[in-house]
C-alpha cells in the first residue's frame, strides 16, 4: 500500500512510498537513485536549485517502490511517478521517456540514467503482426486501425 503526501512549502515537497517497513517485512532488496535538484535544468530557469530527488527501485522487478522530491515543481514530478507506479511500470519507462524541455519532468531521465536494470525495449512485447484489411479501400487509403 502506497502513501502519498504533498506539502505546499517553498520549495515544495512530495513523497510516494510504500507503507513503513514494507521492504523490510517482505525482504525486498532495492537500490536508490538520488540527485540534487540543482541538476534539474528547470530549477535554473526558476532560480530555485535547492532540494533533492530520491527513488528506491526493486532490484528484482525494477518496479518503483517510492519517490521523494523536495524542490521546485515537486507536484509535476510526483504526478508522473505516481502514474508509473499505478501502472506497475518498471523505472525504465520513465528513464527512456522523452519529456518536454524545460520541465521538471525531464529530471526523471537524468535521475534514472545510471540505474542498472532492464531497458524499455526488453520489457515491451513485440508489436502484433499487421492483419490484411478486408475493406475495399486500397492499402494506402485504408483507415482500418486493426491492421
């Protein structure tokens, strides 16, 4: 069970974490990605480099176990991480994503760049083979999205 918390302060703070003692109770081994907010390009445009980001990641499944951010645009970062955790996505999805510049979200690719583990391409299934269209339109003009 994850606990979420956001505090409106300057800079703002947000946490998403498993219940206290969860990893110890279930013997989950994890690694922690962390970096100062000064490494986030968006904090330079806001002149607010104070803070830090921290994300524990399950060593076996690559799932995100929690997230803590203390710094500018914390709510923006939290929204993206919470979406990934709700979908039970591996950290590589955020690491390999392309985020708009300059936003705080692009910090996730920097935070996770050096974390070892799977890549997004090894986690995705091969795309379904194209099925031949059964409509009378030519292949170039067919709008059948099931192909």
